[in-house]
């Protein structure tokens, strides 16, 4: 009897299909933990998908793993872990991978692959044989640079597990240094049924989106059933743009420049639409094309000039010349559009050359010219040789204006359209045959509807290996991104100059940025600027590879291949080789065409006991970044440590200090110096075996604001036993015992009804139902436990508790030798304010003047401060309006204390 073959699909994501019946399927395989974690830093997104799966059979079985990722993304890591042993995918040149591929096929094994799925996704597939009653962990990482379109960046996450998952989490963290101006979460999973499973938090430069649906919720959303979730989260955002010079980021010898000015007059445009009306456009295609053109004509501005060309084997012009977009001309053009019918063959060459000729006969000074070709097939009449057509068009356009090619459906020769567009400073876009094809056409036009700059040149001093730095056009709502390497690591600043034409006049943007700015990003993403540069460089080299011939083509290919291998990107030149545990079985993953160990800069460290952010070495002086420095680090240093700021921040608190010096044992502490007034000061010498520890007087809590990007925060004095959350109707309460003079909590208790009690401390979690006592230790593999209406999910540093429609997560924080708990409420009854410190889900306020806020009809004095948000294991530092406790809680501290835990 053949073993049951089960297929596991992670669709950002996951689904399972089996040769057996659906009911048996869920018994055989259990996805007991599923995370998607996406971190976006300066538009560069790194997404990690982790799924843990258990084979419940008493025999081994093959489990297939299929992951859908955005088409623009590069897979950069894949790992399977079985019985504590990891098997990593390795990116190799296609030719090198081919031999392993052939060997696998010769043994009758299926090879792994990546294939296109729908409009925006690609699917990666592999499989592994899992022993009886064993578990496997899949982990996949992919990277992408988010593109700004129509003034927004979009991050898409799709979830379709095809079974309910006990431990289901989607976490998204967006960090944008200029600030986040807009944030919206939509999609199929953003429905009323799941509204309280989605939480968004904004704090100045950061935003967090979490999606923690309970098992019950995973069956009740709009398109959900007993097989679980089915839908997507679409996270849309934009950033503040107060500096017209753009945003520069420098890190580890690389830089990235985001340039997107908006305070510019629109440039009048000349646009010619070249529309295929051949027989293959008959029916829905031509109807949708007419509908889109009518909408586009309505959007033309009166100072625009336009033309219409239709073609099959014959080329017809609405008018022989470009006409101004007056009402009379537009009405006449709409009548012409209504009469377009499909017939005949396809003469692309003659039609495009006629469009070019219209521009040449009637040049418009101070305007931007754009050619837009829409076709659904190959050239079949007139000149049919695609190489000659491209040559004719290239010679006719002479790089004077862009050609945009829209390929309708899958029968079109998209490679031909792509190459012809790239040769003429444009892009190709596929229009999918669907009910919204007219909206796709109009959406593309909207992206190029408002030119703001032409002939853009971005210049930099002291850099090399630049990505593309000259552009024909810049449109409103888009963004220009340039990245490169800094040639001299000792240089202290980079000068930038942007030269362009704005409505007929030359404009120049100049800026100088320091290279010493430290970018505040998690350590695991500290090389994001370098990887962004590599991603963008490889993308642009692959575009060049399409255009070039001979030795130049080979040189570009080799450079793109070199970078793909260095950064382990799966591209059109590389394959990912996955070696499975069964006797060296091999699968090979290739990236499809459309329609069809990395280098780390050395970082000086004392040893593992010295935290990464403890010291910053600046010209033989060390600035204190955290208040505790292990003495073994000091003993290894031969330079003084000088605190040069009168205010330091520790755990989200501000402390005023006097200048002081710490040095190694042989340092002469008499060389005190005040960096602020250039006066000698009497130094305070701290022995290197000591650590300066400041007492904490308050725990600071974050309170998201409804409709405002800036959250509120408030302090709660310690020590106290606090009523954290209470729902009398449910019979639920959660209390917390703070830690004396230190941040956080030493114990948190949860009570449900009269006989269910959870006691959580920094060592373990104890559950008691009046008769039995069960203990769970921290640091275990993820697991789920059900106790009569209480669902516990234990992770390495989180205890996830769901009772009814309340979901709380207790996070265990470990900061050197300091260990404490912090509570987070991730779900509670909608539109209901519960009792307790954490009872308010959100609060509304209005900024009146300066630092005065109106909260619940009261004027409240606030201060713009910062805090550490311990609701997240990463403990990010965020900015917030610090307000008095009484202003948001409608009571005194004594109203929120308890005598017994």
C-alpha cells in the first residue's frame, strides 16, 4: 500500500492537500504553529515564514511544502529542520545546479521549482519525508523593495492554511525614519469577523500590524470554513516628505537615496494611445479597452495634448495631429473610441512609428511626451521580425521620450514588449484578462498621468557602483531610488545633487548628509542598506542583460550572477539546491520568467557578554549608549569612556546626569573634560568593576490613539499590585505584581470563573483548576494546551492565553541578567471598555496648541517623550505623548490596585 502523500502549501502562506479524504487529512498532518514575520525598513521588506508541522501517522510520509511569494521578491534562504538537524537550500549558478537536477530526475525524483501563480505571486515547492510521529520545521525568507505607486507602498500577505492553526501569528513592523504619514490595513482578512484580531499601532517612525486570530475566528471570516483562513492582508502606507532633497540613509559603507518631491507644478503632457484592434481583441478585450479609454480621456487636463491611433493590418488616426484636451475635442475623441471594433491582423511596427511621427511633426516645448501601446499578440502583418521592429522604433524615438507597452493577456509576446520598452526608457506591464481589466488599464495611466520632472540626473561625490542614476521622467506619486557604495570609509559626509527640468526650467536639489548617523534598526537587519543595493543592482543588471549583445551582455550577466551568489538570491541566473535527508536527495528551484554566504562588515566586540549596543567607538573616545557596561569590556579598552550628554535614556526613561568618566584600570581619571562649555570639570571616576544602575520609579504603558499617528503613554508608579484587565461578564481578571525599583512585572496572574487560575512568573507558568496543578517552563518548543475554555500557547518567550474573546500575551524579556514579564492585550470585545490598566483599546484626542491635548473634553498638558514598548519581544523604542495617569484612566492609582494577586 502506498503511503499517504500529503502536500503542505505555505501561501505566505499555507495549504494542505492529500490523496486521502479531507477529514482524514487533518488527522494525518497538524500545522501546530505558523508565523509570518515581515520587517520593512526604508521600503526594504524582509519576510520570514515559519511553519511547524507534525506527522500524526504511525508511519513516515512525504510532506510537500509550497510557498507563494511576490514576483518581485528574491528568495534568500530556505531551511528544513528535522529531529534537530537543519537542511539549508544553497543558491548556485544554474549550470552547476543542472547536474544535481539531472541526477535527481534520473532517480525518478521530482525536482523542486518556482512557477508563476496568478498576477503577483510565484510558487516555490519542495518536499521531505517525515518519520512516524515526528515533526518538521520549514523556514523561508524572501526580500523585496516596495515600489511607490500612486503615492503609496503596498505589502501583501496572503493566508490560506486549509486547516485551523492553534498558534497562528502575522507580525509586520514598518520602520521609516522620516515618519509614517499614512497607514491602512485592508484585504479579505480585514473584515468585521476578524476586526479585533487585527491590531495596528503607530508611533512616529514606526508602525506595527499584528494579526492573531483564534482558532474559532479562523472558521468564521467571510471566505473561511472548516478548513480555516482564506484571504489576504494588504498593508498600505506612505512616509512623511518634509525634505525636498529626499531621504538619505548610510550604513556599513553603503547608502540609499529616496527622492520623491511633491511640491512641484505638473508638466503638461503629450500622450498618444496606440490601440490594437486586431481580431484577437474581439469581445471582452475590446469592450474593456473602450471603457478604460473613455475614463482616461475624462482625466486629461486642458493643457494636455493627445492623439489616438488604432491598428490592425491598417493604421487609422483619429486626427493627423495632436490636439489640446478641450471639451469639444474630448467629446469627438470619445465618439471615435466608441466606434473601435476588432478585426484583421496586427501591424505593430507601422502603428508605433506613426505615433512617433506625430510627436516629431508637432513638438511641444515645456511638456512631456509619452507613447502608450496596447496589444494582445505578436506582429502578424507588415514588418513581423521583432528584432527589426525594435531597431526601427529605437532609431525613430532616439531616446527623446518613453514607450510604455501594455500586453493584454497571455498570448502576447511579452519578452518582445519588455525589451522594446526598456530600449526606449519605458516599462512593460501585463494586463490580465479579467473583469477588472479596464481598471488595470486606467490604473497604469494614473501612474503616468502627472509628470513633475524630466531629464533627472542624480550625482554623488565619493561613491561608486551606483545603481541607475538618470531618469527620463518622474511622475507624481512615484519615487526614484538610487543606491551605491561609499569609496572611502573615513569620509564623514556625502554630497548629493539632483538636476532636472521642471515645467521648462532647470531645478537643482543639493544636500550633504553625514555618514556617522546610526540607523536604528534591529541587529538582524543592520545590513539592509547593503542588501537593498544588491537587490536593486541585480534587478537593473538583469534588465540590461535583456538589451545587450555580445561581450557586454556576458559581462553584465557575470556581474549579476556574482551578486546573486554572494547574497544568495534566487534569480533568473541562479537556482536553489535543496538537499533532503533521504540519502542526499536533491531538488532544484528556478525562478520563472514573467507569464511563465553573504559578506558582512566586521563589527568590533569585546565578547558575547558585551551587548551589541553598549559601546560606540568614535575617534578613541567611547560614548555610553546603555547605562550598564560589563567590566570585562572596560578591561579590554585602552581609551576613556566619556558621557557627553546631560540626559540619558534607559528603558524608555529620561535621567539627568553630570559629566563623568569611566576608564580602564590604568586610565588617569584626572583628564576630565566637559564637551558642552569647553571647561575643565572635576571628574567622577567609576571603578571598572562596578555598573551604574538607576532605579526606576514607574512602569510606562502605551495607549494607541484612534485616528492619530502619535500614541499616548502614561506612567504607573511602582511598586504596586495592579488590576491589569477585568471582564466581569466573562468572569475574567488579570493582575500584575511589579518589581520594586525595576521595570516590568515579576508575576502575573489570570483568573477565569472561580476555579481556573494561571500564575506566570519568570521561571514558569502554573495552571490550577482546584484539583490539578500543571507547570509549563519557559524556553520550550511551541506547544498548545487546552484547559476547559482556556487555550494556552507556549512559545520560547511568550505565553499566549485565549479565553472567550479575550486574548493576552505575556512576554518574557531577558536583558542581560535582568528578567521580567510584560502583558499585552491583543484581542478584546469590540467597542467595549474593560476595567483595568489595559482595559482601554484605543483613545481619541485632539492636538490643540503646542503640547496641549484635548482628551475626553478636558485640556491636558502633555510632553513629547519616548518609551520602550515591551509588548513586543524586540522591545522597540517609540515616541509618544506622555500624559498624566488620571487624564486617560478616569481615576486614581488606588482605583487600579488589588490586595491579592
